[in-house]
C-alpha cells in the first residue's frame, strides 16, 4: 500500500481549504455582531444580545458538532487500513444520528430560552433582543449539524476542498444578507435590526446544507438511504461522540461562565467581551486548519500503523500553526484599534475592549498548540483522554482562576487570564500524553 504523503505541499492542500471552511461559523457570528453593533439605536444592547446568544448557540453546535470529528476519524482510519468499502451503510446512519441529536436538543431548549438567557444575566432590552435573535437563528441548528456530518465524511476521505467551497459561499451570502436585512434596502427591504441578522444566518445555513447535500450526492458514492442493521462502527461513533459530548460540556461550561461573568459586569463589558470573543473564535477556527490536516492525515497514518510518520506530521503541523499564531498576533497588534471599530463605535465599549484585547493576543500561541494537538488526538480516536483533559482544564484551571480574579476584581482581564490558563493546561496535557504513548511506538 502506498504510504500517506505528509509533505509540506500535501499539508497545505488540506490545511488551507480547512482554514477557509472552518471560519464559516465564526464569520456568521462575527458578521452578525459587527453589523448589529453599529445599529444607530440600541447598538450596544443588540451587540450584547448577539454575544449572549452566540455563546449559547456555539456551545450547542460545538457539543453536538463533535460528531464530525468522530465520523472523520472512523472514515480516515478505515481508509488507511484499506477497509473503506466495509463502511457501506455507515455514512447514512451517521448523518441521521447527527440530525436526530440536533432535533432533540433544539426542542429541549426552544421553550426555555428566556430562563436560559436570564441565567446568563440578560435582562431588559438585552433579554428581549436575545430571545428575538435566538427564536429565528435556532432553526439553523439541524442544518448546521447536517453540514458538519457531511464535512466529517469529506475530511475522512482526505478532502477539504469541497467543505471550503460550501463554507465560502455560506459566509459570503451571510455578509451580504446581514447588510441587506439589518439596515434594509431603501424602497425594497425595511430595516429588520437584530431579527434581520438572525434571518441572514438562517438563510446562509440553509444554503450551505443544500450545497453540502448536492456535493455528497454528485461527488461521492455515498447514499442517504437508511439501511439496517446498524453498522458495527456506529457503536464506536456513539462512544466517541459521547466522550466528545462530555468534553464539549466542560469546554462550553468555561465559555458560558466567561460570558455570564462578563454580562454581570455591565452592558459595556459584555459588549467588549463579545468583540474579543468573536475575534478569538475567528482566530481559533483559523488555527484549526492545520489541526484539521493533522486530524485527517493522523487518522490515516494510525490505520497504516505508521508511527514514525505520525511523529513527523505532529511536529510539522504544530510548527506551522505556531507560525500562523505569530502572524495573527502581529496583525492584532497592527490593527489593535481598527478591529474594535468594526464592531462598535461607543467610546466606553471601545475603551473597555482596548484595555483587555492584549489578553486575546497572548492566548493565541497556546491556542496553536492546544488546538493542533486536540485535532490530531481526535483523528487518533483518543476521545476519552480529550474528555478528561477538558474536564481537568475546566475544573482545576479555568474555574479557580475565574473566581479568584472575580474576588480580586480584575474584570475582563481576569476572565481572559482564566481562559489563557485553561488553554495552556490543555496544550501541556496533550504534549505529555503524545510523548508517553506514541513516541515509544516508533521505537518498537
């Protein structure tokens, strides 16, 4: 069997499209935030609402979207082992599994949104805007989970080009619709405010799901006909997904607590935190591109039992991503003030944001290592260890620092100090695990 290519060229072929496709979801949220944050009336309240809802929806998407990584790992490992044909009815079962999960979660939250957002310290006009925005955008949740499942199949087949095309179309459409629906087009469309941003996201998610379906049907031999009995790999998919589910609960507990504490500081603080968080999420998905290459190739190398190349791949993608993080830090320094102005023009919000944005930049090198290793471990099927790392990082890293900083009255800087500790904990734990488990396999 031909060995897997891990050259610089091959890694770029996978990573660059993955970067473009990966930033689609944060672009949807960031565009919504930037556009509604500049509404003349109630811009701060609208920005705060998008931040609160975006945090909650991101939590749901990340919790259930982890099945994409499980699907990708199973497909790539079978591809590397030369057993791809044995999967036969697995893809359709995996996709329907994803859709069923999304529908269950949608209806379990839809009727309790007011209580959920009150827990996140939304009140008054911010609460009203949050409910309006969520009640429209939430219907895109099953569409996103379907698209993620298809992306997982494509990644497992060593292809990130099709997800890139789908995501680029969705992001471009969302930006155009945001401006048209939020601000309106004189004589054609009345301004819809924050509801317009929600509709823009929903329409974009629907278009992405339709294109993903067409590509799946036209570009692969995969069928969506649901056939029984259940494929043996479904059991492993459920096990992986359950561990990633618990992992994502821990992950999003940290992010939601950060949002909650920022909201508790006041509307200007949650608005500033929303700006910082959207930039951080954008860079996180940007950094995830090389992680995706490691995920895709790592799973195939594991199937081949080629541990020497796995070690070389791990070193390469981590080095590349640290370089990307350094470039992003430099861009952040150069455009320190213009970045804030994209989202909001309020002087108090901007002053608050400028006083803490350096913490976001400090976090990026840790993000590069943590996210790259995280993706590689997903490709290797190490979901249980990833679960334990996130639980440890949240319980023993993030939460103690968050509430110590609250006691010390460090404000947003304290919240982001907790996030830096949280990410660094993950990076160190994953480096230790890789050296202990996979380096000895090279020698043997």
